[in-house]
C-alpha cells in the first residue's frame, strides 16, 4: 500500500500509462507490458509488506515494480496469451454475473482463460489492440478520478488490495463510469486500428523472424 501522500503522483502515472496503452498499445506493446508489469509488481510488493514507514514502502514499490517490468518485458511472447486470457476472464465473469449473479466457478474460469490464450495467438494484432485499449481506458479513468478527488479511485491508486482495480467493480453510484470506459475503449480500438493498418503485431514479427 502506497502512502496517501503519493496518491497524486501515482494517479498521474496511471493517467499517462493508461492513455499510452489505450491509444498506442499495439505500436508500443512491449513498453505497455513493462508499464503494467511495473505497476503490478509494485502493488504486489507493497501489499505484502503491511505497515511500514514511507521510504521502505517507496523503495519496495520501486524494486518490486522494476522486477515486474523486467519479467513482463522479457516475457512479451507470453503477453498476447495473457491478454487473451484476461479478455476471456472479463467476458466470462461479466456474462456469469448477468445470468447467475455470482462469480464463475474457478474451473470454468481457468478453462476459459486457456481457450482465450489459445485463440489470442491466432489473431495477435486484434487481441493486442482490444486488450490494450480496454485495460488502458480503465487505468486512465481510475487515475483521472483519483486526480479529481474521488475517494474510491484514490483508494484504488494506493490500495493494499491489488484486486481493487478489477474493472468489473466500477465506482459505486456512478454508472456513467462504465459508459465512459466503453467509449474510451472504443475510441482506443478505432485509433489503434487506423494507425496500425497493414502492420504486423510485434510478437508476430519476432515469431516470423525466428521461424524463417
């Protein structure tokens, strides 16, 4: 958990990183993976520490973030599969919540993630575009709301529970956030599709070189 005094800097990082992912995720896929790896690593490290002084938390966040960024950057071949698995989990959870009103069983979720990862590898470009646009739009929204003083968003930015940022848990009493998320995601998809027309996905190009 980051100290409350770091809410504004963390929110700014989320806004910038979210915008980069949403509108340039395909072109800068490895950089986007590194940014999300840094944030995930920082959150996991600080959430596992419990109470500590400010400098210890900051140092832990930086170290954990760097480790996460390096791992995600180095494993960018797996990035497309992870994005596909994440999208599959997102769709399954949303559909299950609408039909059953509960979380999907773990076994079903795991199977969906595996199938999503396999499917993603066959349509690399579009998976990267959709995945980075959706994730980037939500990250941008959380950061922006934290900057304007939303208590829930501020707690998400400095939370000791990394799942607070889970996108299917929207800001309470603010249904427009979901609509904004959809609109930003769609805008990001259209922008990326228009600016990357005819270009191969970064992972696809590397795989092509290695198999040539």
